[in-house]
C-alpha cells in the first residue's frame, strides 16, 4: 500500500510487539507478493473497503501514533494487510467517537427489545 505522504513508499509489515513501529519501505524494498492482484497492464485494482484486522493495536512511542492493523479489501476480492496510523490528537477523538457509537448501538438494541 502506498503512503499518503510519500506515494513511492509502501507500508512495511506490522512490527512484532518488541520492535519499533515506524518503518516505511521504498518501492524497491517491497516484496513481489505485495504487488499481487494487479490488473492487466500493471494498474492496481480499486479498493472496495478497509476493515480492522484481528490483531492487537500497537502504540509507537517514537511518533506517538496508534497503529491499527487493517485489511484492505480490493474489488477483485483479494486482501492486503496494512496499517492505519492514527496521530496523537486523533486517538482521543476516536476514543470519544467510538464510545458514542457504542452507546447509540446499545440504545438501539434496548429500543428493539422493548418494542
């Protein structure tokens, strides 16, 4: 997956718990397996959606970012692992938004069971 800040860089694999988590790889360092699923002519397939991966979140102490492992689902059905990097200010906002969404879901479930 290409980085938003550097279109020639791709996110490296998510580091294990003991490793630092702020490495990006240049296009030359990306394994060929990461390039699979390309459409004829070398164009990358369109992204259908992105879903959280079944892995733990990590905190990068160097950048202060929360690292959320995700799966990028392409229109052809293939998936690619990636990482959503959430900056320090966004982590607090995301926490509040998730809490509100959970409360809204619970209220909807309570209304449904009461009806």
